[in-house]
C-alpha cells in the first residue's frame, strides 16, 4: 500500500473531498498547517493510482488558476 500527502487550501476542500469520496479513497486528516490548509494522507493500492492522480490534477488546476 502506498501513501501520499496533500495540502488542501480552504477553497478546495469541498471539491477535493467530493472527488476522493467518489473515488472511494481512504483519507486521514494529519493536521491543519500554518496556512490554514488541511494536510491529509491518502492510502491507496496500485489499482487506485489513477484516482489519486485525479486529486493531483485537481490541485494542479487550482494552483494554475491561482497564478493567472
């Protein structure tokens, strides 16, 4: 089993958790960091890699729009 940590900005929390729930991923809240972002850890198997990559793309899209 693999793990990946994500730092989720407040504006993206609902979309992130909705996507993770739809993908049936196991999420553990680690902490709230100094930027008030949620730090979560997702445990996944190789078969769930594409689902985790969907979350990575969601964050990439968010930060890409933030830079514009």
